[in-house]
């Protein structure tokens, strides 16, 4: 006799899908994609989205590099990568002292997931970069095609600090695409205009290929009318740029970094984990249909 559907059976099925990703591989992009994950508003799920999308892509057949450009080093922590002072990091790479290949470490989440960690030294980089030649392009120089070819990565995700300073500008200059996480809460769009203005400035003066390709709605609480209102407003404003997948507010997602894990490793059957897998799949499918970098619209 069939037991039928139960919440436990559904969670077990989701976990099985995540633990056997080879059966659900994601398509390779038409060309390597470099996405900067940015929002100067703190607490919107920026780092959480970066590491979990990266892990989902890597677990489903793609090779991914995460660049932790936030001095707090939370992405490095979540990916299980050492980032104590003295560890080869993005700080030395920005200063030109070492290369990205030397700084990249393999994440505990997947052999196909690499991370260039951020150490506390990065906190002073904003000041040190000010006097440097081509200060806005240091990261782009470090992430040149030869380096990324050597690492053989399909995706580069750059996690920014919650500010619009020189580190974030470096991230925007180095990328072709911007992924903006927006939380489904009051004041969700507050400050977003400033971020979009900065993106326009970078595109006009430093990086003509840059465009906002992806908006991800995070911290969705289906019990509130506000979440639906924000979702509706964002979709109305940004249209097809907004992913269909919405990331729910989840205790498991919040707990995972405390164990130096992504939520995909911490609780693979959870709604949060599966939502990030679905979001990553949308990103991968879009990437497989894209033309060359020169054809991307702004």
C-alpha cells in the first residue's frame, strides 16, 4: 500500500535529489560569467546568497570561484576556508603581491568550489587603494582571463561589503553582471536607487559591459501581506530580471554559517537549501542561453 505524501517524505526526496546532484546537473554557461553580488544595505542575505548559489552550482556539475571581498570574511567562513591573518587572501591579490591562483583555496562544500578568502587585513584596503594607480581596476587585473582559464571556472561570484566604497567599485569593474538580493521586508527598496546610480556610473566610465542581470528576493515570509506586496512591487519594477524562485526566511539558512557550512551541506532537505538550488538552476539555464559578452544588454 502506498504511504502517499507526507512532509517527511517530501523532505527526504528533496535531500536525496541534493545528495545525488549528478542526476540533476546544471548546464554550462555559453561563456564564463562573472557576477558581483551587491547591495549596500546590510542584512539582505547577500553573503548567504553568494555562498549557497555558488555551492549549488558547484554541486551540480559547474566549477565556481567565490571572491570574498568583505573584510568580515563571512563567505570564507561559510565555505570552510581558512581566513586568519596571514592567510594568502584577496588583500594581497589586490595589492599585486600574489596572484589569485595562489590565494584560491578549495571549499569544504565541493571540490569544484574555490574561494579567495578575505582576512582582517582587507579592512584597511580601502585606504591603501586610494593612492594606487588604476585603483578601481585592481580586481579586474587580478581576475584576468589567463588566471580564470588556469582555474578552469565557469562562474565567478564576488561577495561585496555592505557599502558603496572602493572595494565594491572594484567588484563592479571586474564583473559583467550584477546580482542584487532584495529582502521581502519594509524599506526593501530603500537605498537601491543609489546602488543603481553607482552601477550606471561604473558602466559609463569604467565598465561598459556591466548590467544588472539578476534580482533575487530573499527572506520571504508567506505569513505576511508585506512580503507579497514587496514581491509584487519588485517584480513590477524589474520585470524578467527577478528570479521566479524566492528564498524563504529560514532558521536553517541562518544557522549554517555557525557550523562553517552552506545550508546545502547543513540541512540539504530544508526549504532554504532547495530554494537556493532552484535559484542556481535558473541562473545556470539563463547563462546557457546567453550569447557572447558583447551581446549582453544593459
